[in-house]
C-alpha cells in the first residue's frame, strides 16, 4: 500500500446497540502511513467504532470500505496471567497461525518473521520471558508485534496507553509513529489522554454526540467546531501549553458524559 491510498474510509456510518443509537453519520478517511488519534470522552463510542471497522458488530446505515488483507488489532483490556506458559516470542507467533488448530511445526520462515518483529518493537531482550511477568510497557510491545506480524495495512488500537507510566507512554507513542512508516500501515488509536499523542499524530477523529469531526488538531480542537459537534457550547481554552475543553450550555445526553469527565485535556504541538 502506498501513501495516499485509503486504509479505511467510513461514509455516514450508524451503529445502534440494543435500542441505543451510539454512532450516527460518522464519516472520515485514513490513508496509508497516517497516524490518527481517536478522541472522545468515556461512553462516546470509541470502542464501538473500532469494533464496527473490524466487523465485530453490524452497522445499521452507511458503509465502511477496507483494503484487502489483514487488519491488526490490539483490544482495550488484556489480562495476562503471570503463570501463562507462553513466552513473548510465542505470543507474537500466534499472530501468524493462532487461528489454526493443532501444534505448529517448526518453520524457519516463521521463526525469522517472529525475530524480525521482536527487533522491530525492541523486545529481543525479553523474548524468552513469560509474557505475564513483563511490565505493562513490555507487554504492549509484544501485543503490537503480535498485531503487526502479518503486515496489516491498518492497525487499530483501543486505549493502548491506559495504565502505562509516563516513560512507557512516551516510548510506545514514538514506537507507533516509527512503525506506521516502517510497515506502511495506517494507525487508528483511541486514548483518553491525548497529551502524548497530538504532537506526533497526523490527524484526529473527535467523537461526540454520536457524530465525528476529523482533521488536523488545530482544525478540529476549536470552540466553534466542537460546539457544533456536541450540540451545545463548549469552551476551548489554552492553558500552559494544554488545551482544555469545558462544557457549557443546556444539559443533553452528551453533556452528561462530558460532565462525568468534566475537563477533557489535550496538548497541541
């Protein structure tokens, strides 16, 4: 896939869970090698959007266009028991053939691919350790390698920075930026804290009120743009190099969500 080719394109996508509309009229396009942050308060539909792209849940309207080939995915919550008898390299290898039944026979090509991924994510030094004993940052590197080992054209990550310390967060963000170029994959990453992301992402998709607006950070994170998106007035303030989005105006379902997370802060370059 070359830069400029669409890795995913959504056109007026709507998703309803039960009887509750979660997404409506969501449209955006992500091209090869673009690094995109998916922004939204808790309950805004970030996970639902990723699961719809993966085909895990149906869409009620609109369409999602994807290129042929594998999609890499790192889900939001994975608990790895320290006693799990799998080394880091074993988990990466499962990305190649984990969907097949039976014991895998040794393969030189398979071993080479796994070793290449260990090197790509900087996990060679703990390749032989049980994955459940690794730190959060180390586990994320292994999960990234697992998702990338089949060379997907699109990589989806649901809150991969949650529960990481500041140092590990910075390392994972830098790693993702490099890997998106190295593997020619588009990256769509959801996160609650955008501070470490916006200085390096190419664009953002901001979800609120079931809709989305996409573009560069300075195009999207503006009072008039987000006020239209939320359906009521919000203030976008710049304080000490940070952007603070504060709710105002009449109560709505989407405002209730923002009030549960009253100050949504992000950083712009």
